[in-house]
C-alpha cells in the first residue's frame, strides 16, 4: 500500500501542467521526493522559483485523483510504471538532461533494458534496400544479445523490430502515444509480439493519441536508453536526424548505413557519415564501438560458438525453376510477378509455386503490388 501511495505521488507530479522533466527534476533536487513537493508550503515553493499556477495545482486534489485513476487503468491493462527512483529505470536515461519522471511499460522493460541496447531508426517510406539492411542488422545484433530499440513507426522502425524478433532476440518499442494506443494501427500484431519478447515503453499517459509534437520527445528516450543510434535511411529533415542529434548531445555513439547518393532517403545517413558517424556495413562495425567488456564478450562468444544449425543457401536444394527464379530477383530493386514470368518463361503455376517456396525458405519477400525482392 505504501508503495502504491509513492507511485501515485510520482504519477500526480507528472500530471502537473507546466512541470516538464527539467522542472520536475529541479523540484525533486530541492525537496527530495514527489510527496515532499506536494507537502511543501507555498512560501517554500515560491522561494524555489515555482510559478503561482503550478503551486495551485500542487496544492489541489486534482493531480492525485487523476493519478489514482491512471494507476487503476494501468493495472487493468496488465502494464506497469517505472519511476525515476526505481531500480529498474534505465540508468543511461536517468543520467540524461531531462529524463521522464515515469515510464509506462507493457512487457518486461526492466529486463529488456538491462542488456546492451542499440537503437535503429530511419525513414517511414523506406526503400527495399533500407528494409533489407535494417532487418539484417537488427537480426544479427539481436542474435548476439543486444536489445534493439526503435519507435514502432512504419518503415525502418518496423523492420528493426521485426529483424530482432526473427533473430530470436529482444526488442523495445518507444512510442509517442499511450501504451494503449498502438500507432500505426497496422502494427498491432507486431506490438503484441514485441510485448511478449521485450517491451513497449512510453512517457505518455494512457489514452494519449499520436500527436505530432509527441514524437520529438519520444526520440530523446530512444537515444537515451541506447548505447548508440544507427540511422539506416532518412531525408534531410527527418526524425532520424533529430534522434541522431539527440544521441550526440547525450554522448551516445552514432552509426549510419551508407546509401545511394542519388536517393533523397540517403541524405541523412550519408550526411552523418561525413559528420563523423561510424559507417556500418556489418554487425561487427557496431559491436566494435561498444564498451570494452560488452565488445569482448560478444566477440569471444562469436569465435568459440559453433553455428552448426545455420543453413546457408548452398545447403538448400532448389529445383531448377526455383534457382532460375531466384537468380532473377535482387536485393535493391523489386521485380513484379509479371516481369518474372516474362524473363523466366515460367507458367503462372510454376512461378507461383517457386515464389511461395522461396518465401517459405526465407530467401525472398513479397512486397505490396505483387513485387518481390531478396532478403539479406
């Protein structure tokens, strides 16, 4: 019961209008705890430089009533709340300039964030190349014990989460909405999988819709809980570059995957590379920049591990038709079903059967509009 009272105080403080992360941190430094902030006299609060309208809220019942209702709904959802004072709150985020007072969590956020973490972000309207690269790097890093962090957005974010799950690893989605408001809607199933194998995290209360102004705030958490941020694709004025800038400000590593110089989606990562970001071609390029103890553990395990169960393309016996079809599909430029039928001279049934089998083997992916591309 005492723990619940403390949690309600934290939630109530987060509901005070005009008290952002930095003001709240200053209040806590001055008075020691949320409860002490609410119990402080008007004179003490005025002396601390707190505005009159904020003091009025601190001395009203409304924030606490709101917090009690919020906590009830959180518990009904099977979620949890981490406060700045909790042991499970990410230390790397706590040490940033403006850490959120509370984090709403679905899944086991404390466990997921206790591991080494790398954020992978990029364009919502990504290319096939970007999609393949994001999935490949997320899969290979996650398979080596690194938690993949991203923002659950369309495009690169979704590919990063999916790649981590495919690598039987852990991934954390940081959202710009309440944890009960999955955005975009088509990621509902992906969000459920993330919750089972990692966590969904946000600083926004239940019921918060996807307001545009929320996402820059979300980005500072993505970089804040990560050892480094990797940008796969991003235009000149993209959220990915904002996240990279925040990573620089927070003292994090910044990584970038180079892209086609004629593509607007490549402006972000190519610009970052010119600005000193680490160019990434393989998972090793990321691991090499991690703290020594993490890097040495991963690389030692990589050297001693016998990967007997991995199946390569040479191990898979393809039919002549499957091989002919596969040879006409590449990584970067999707090809349409009709075009494949023309150049392979396969019948509709032969081509359809070959594509289905290649997809089941995890060698190709079907894209919207009946296009196909190889998977890395």
